[in-house]
C-alpha cells in the first residue's frame, strides 16, 4: 500500500521523522473511531435539542 498523503512519517522536530501510525490498518481504525465518536456526539446533541423543543 502506498502512502500518497505522506501521513505515516511526520517530521516533528530536528530528531527526524516520527512514524504517526504503525500501519494503514491502525490509521483506518483511528479514523473510524473518530468518525463514530463524532456521529455519536451529533446524535446526542440532536436528541437534546429535540427534547428541549418538546418541553417548550
């Protein structure tokens, strides 16, 4: 698998590049975890707004 975005090696300081993800699968798991957390938060906020509207 090719790293087209060059996102596996990130240059942080003068010590050289740091490997941000151990593998493409680890990066994918992280991205799906962030997406799931974001969708859960949006769902929670949507539920709260609808609850407040129904109370009014």
